[in-house]
C-alpha cells in the first residue's frame, strides 16, 4: 500500500513540467525514505534525478519498496486536471498495475480521482558518486533561464567560464556572437538574487543549449539554481525543492572544437 | 423597422461566442416579445435556443415580426470590432436585406456602423415541450467548464451520475479513467459557488464531451449553469442571461455500450 | 568610433519592432546630429524614416559619419535579449565590419554584449520635401491601431475622409461594409486622448490596410499618432519619439476604382 499526500499539490505539477520534456517514460521509485526518479533523456545524453523525501509529505505511507513505470506525458495530462490549490494524493495498492492521483479542492467540495495504467520499463540505476567540483555557481533560476533562452536565439552551444569575478556565458552563430557576464554579488538585499561563486580553479566548459533550456523548465520549483562544474565531470544543474529534496540534471561537456552532438551524459567524453 | 439597443453591448459579444462554434448560419427571430434564435448545430446533434426578452434592452423597437438569416462567423467578426464598453445597437429596415450593427464608445466620440448582408436560411422551429426532469443540478459555470475540459484530456464521453450526495462526472480513455465528484453544498458564503441538486430519482446518463465543451463557451454569460437530466429526454444545459433571458443547449444522451456518434439531439434515441 | 548610450534601452527595442515587419535590411546612418534610417519596405510601396537626435541619447559619440547596413531580423533577435530595464549601448569601431550592442542591467550585475556582422546594402536616400497638407489628424495611437485592425477583418483597403467634424475610416468586403467615425474632440481631460483636426479642405483618400497595420506597430513609441493627408501626396503617419525624434511612414493613396496593388509610395500614382 502506497499513499503520498501533498497539501501543496501544485509542487507535483511543477515537478512533472520539469521532467516531461526530457523524459518520455520512467520508473518512479518509492521507499520508506522517499519518492525518487532517475532517468536518461530520450536521446541518452542528459540524466535527471529527482528526490522528494518522505518527511516533506503531509502523509507518507510506503509499506514496501515499489518501482512504478509511468508515461510522463499521460501523467502530466492527469496532473494538469488538478487545480492550483488542490491537495494531491498519489495511491497504489500492492501488486496493482495502476496508480491513482486524487485531487481534493481546498474546501473538500470537489474530489477527483484519476487512475493511470502502470508500465514495465527497463532501467538501470546509475550510481552517481559524490564529487569535488572546480567551481560552483549559485544564481537566480530565472536569470539562468533567461540567459539560456537568449543565447539560443544566436547559437546552439554555450561556453560557461567561471572566474573569481563572475560567470560568463558565451555563444556564436551565423548572425554573430554573444557574451553575458554575471558578476559575483553576495551583498544584495534579497538573498535569492545573489550570484555566489565557490571556485577552486577557473573552469571553461561547453554545453548544448538545447539541454540547458530543458533543464530550466524546473525554474518554478526554486528561486535559485546551482551549477557545479569540473572539466572531468558532467555539469550538475540543481534546483532545490524546499524542505523536500531536489531535481538535478547532469550533462557532459562538449569537447573543444567538436561540432557533433554530445555523447551520453553521465560519463565525461574524454574517459 | 427594427432597433435594439444594449448599453452593455459586451453581452452581444458573449452571446455570439457562445453560439458560433456550434452553429454556422441561423435565423434570428425578432418580435414584440424579444430577440431569439433556435438552431441545430452543423452536425444536427445538438440544439441551441437563445432568448433575449425585449424588456431587457435599453431600447427595443420591432414593428413587425422579422426573421434574419445571418452567418455567425461574419457576425462574430463584426461584433469583435466593438469595444468592451461600447453601446451596441442592432438595426434593420423593413424589407432590407442587410442588418446594421452600430457601436458607440461610452463618451460618444467614436461611432462605428457595420452593415452585413442577410441570408435566406431554411429552418423549422422545433417545439420544445416543458418537461419534468429526474434531476436538476445547479453549479458554478466555470467549475462545469473546467470539469468538461479536464475530462476531455482523458476520454471522449462523460457519464453524469446524480445522487442526493452530489454529481459525479466520469470518463475513460486509453490512458486511464477519471471521476470527479462535486458534493451538494448549499451553505457557501457566495451563492454563485453553491452546488444544488433537486432530485426525483438518481439518474446516470452518458454524453459526448465534444458538445459539452462547446456549451461551456457560454460560461462568460452567467456565473451558474443548470443541468437538467432525465433518462428519456435530452439534457438541457442552461445559462441564464441576467434580466434578459437564457441560452439553452439540448443534447441527447448516448445509449449505453454504444460507441457511435450521438443522433439528433431533440429526440431521445430510444424513442 | 561610435558609441550611443540609451539608459531607457527599451526604446531601441520598440523602434526595432516598429520597423522589422516592413523592412528586411537597411542602412542606419550615424552623424553628429543623430541616428537615422530611411528605407523602402520590401515590396517598394511604403517608406519608413526614423530619426533619433543625438541630444536625446545619454551619451552620443560619433567621430565621423557612418552608414551601417543591418539585417533587421537579426538586430531584433539581439535586442530581444535586452531586459526591459536594461541600459543599451550601440558601439562600432571605425572601419569595423561589426556592430556591438551592450546591455547593462540597472544594478550593473549583468552585462551582455552582442556582436553582429554588418552588411553592404545599396540604397539611395530620397529627399522628402516639406509639404503643406490638406488635412492633419492627431489621434490616440492605440485608437488608430484598433481601427486599422478592426477594418482588416472586413476589407483590404481603408478610405479615410476628413471633414471639420471628424475623420471617417471606411472599408468594404465580401461580408459587408464598415464605417468608423472619430469626432473632433479637443476638450478631453487627458490630452493624449484628444482627436484634433487641422483642415484646409476636406479630403478623401484610399489606402491598403496591410501597410497601415504595419505602421501601427509603432504605437508603443507614442500615445498619439499624426496622419497628414493631401490628395497629391503620400500620406504621412508619424509617431513622435519623446525628446528624441520620430518615426514616419509614407504611403501613396490608391487611385479610385483601382483594385490593384499600390505603386511605390513616395510618388503619388497620378504623377
């Protein structure tokens, strides 16, 4: 028996929007500790990892570990039927091949339940080792989103360069070039608007903008984003989910002077 | 000579939006008692009936009965040119083959007149007998609209079941099933948000969602909608137009286990 | 060395939106007096003339006259990357084949520079003589925009008739006819909402609505528009740019009873 209740149900809706463009089908894993997902994007280049800890739910019951294969497009269709203020409960009986989403209006006058068939999905869980990064940038998520979108109108890739002074995002395309510099700034009135750089050494890496733009779909989940960079590792783009967990995206850098599509994201291409 | 003046001209615009997706061409009937329309939708499945009583107009002159055939797409194009606060006057000379819409800005500084050719349209006026219904549900129009839209993302038909406790809307599709229950609730602070059920006996009927979604285009005309159900009769979905009249949609229920398109709407299919 | 700085950078963005639908490529001319453009639309029917005087800029340096050929679609792509509150600086080195747009956020924490290649564009600068007009209409720019848009849903051309009482915009199409009259009105509380007519003699002229609709893209630049009409001259549709200059559009009238496309805009067709 599985029963996960979130009074602030809109969070489920935002999580779905943050994943569904990248991943078509995926297994959601439920255990006593939480509700999680790990999946490669459909072109096997980027990896997304989600964790919602059990203690963040208003009610959390998971009698035994469960892996539920879902089509994210269908799941998104159902979650779109929840009102912005609805309480959402996810339910599954042991051994059942369906999952039920229940939506309750705040005054309890309207109660909806949507039942979806589960799927069998092959997947291997990749171990992602903790790592030291050469540079970690924390910045407003809407700023990062805007930069990726703006650069996409000029070029296909972004070069991210971190120095003590700030982080530079650059691109180049047929119509010209663009450079956007965000200066380190820790003294702003609103901490969410700070740009904070923790740097061991300067680092410059290139990524496909297409994936970066998909990652920024998670912006409604958090006011800030953390970008962790090392020349030997995939970049980690992380959005914290308040008091519950996170959504993390991994993407391997493109090798300099390479114009090809990037290779699978969890291993660095030079390995 | 016909002259109908509505200071709150946006009402004409809303009426047009409520009809034009369902009906292509129709006769508008003018008499001393009011301005009315009765028309089948283009697939001859649903019926729409409009009444705007003469006393609801700011000025109403209709020297003799007149039936004006109009293309609703063209009429809608013209009414879209009226500002939200404009006074709208509909004019026609006796024997003329045109109708004129006059739009006056509130301060009278801008005056527009749009003249449209009338059409000859064959139509028979169906007598719709008053009937007793097994169940009548009154609920917020935006709630009903949202439910029809949400269920359409899952399935093609809606099963409406009314009991003393509430009204249930259900559907089923390839990706799963959905049930939405609205509980009877008469004690809310705002009467427009109440869900009120008058029931002689429980009733369960199935309808095509496509038509229901067209009917909900009338939601801007009224905060509440009334759904009258009987197993032997077409459902009536009614939106009252404050102090003027109503717009009513009729649709025959689908017979159980039938996956075909519904048949004409005024007669029940078992007749 | 060219360096043009506008603290209110959104003005550059609005100027681009006002031109880019009409003109594909154009030379921007910089001199000590200002930044200007004159270009025919791509079908060589309408002419657009822009002037931003040097004293309207927050910083203006132009060491020698410069004509910079730009693709307006690409320029627009770059300017869309500027934030609404950004300071915009346009820079070019002498002899360089590129131009740089620099965007600074108000708090200086984010600085972007976009570099675009310049083009060689053949163009001849047309002398536009000052002229006396039979009638000059000043009216709210959003009102004029709304009228052109509304009439476009009925017909392809607009007949503009000016008398002492007001200005009438008329059209005719398959579905009917439309007339919109704006009365002269100088006594309104808000001067921007006035309709003011300076008339030597009544004038009635016909224009293609397609071009008029393109001209109204400049409405965000000014609350009022001035329409100067003479039977022997192209109409001038002018939007003042506060304390800086103007954008003017020229279009030849269509000759009565002619259903063809209009001919080049600077000369009247009867010449």
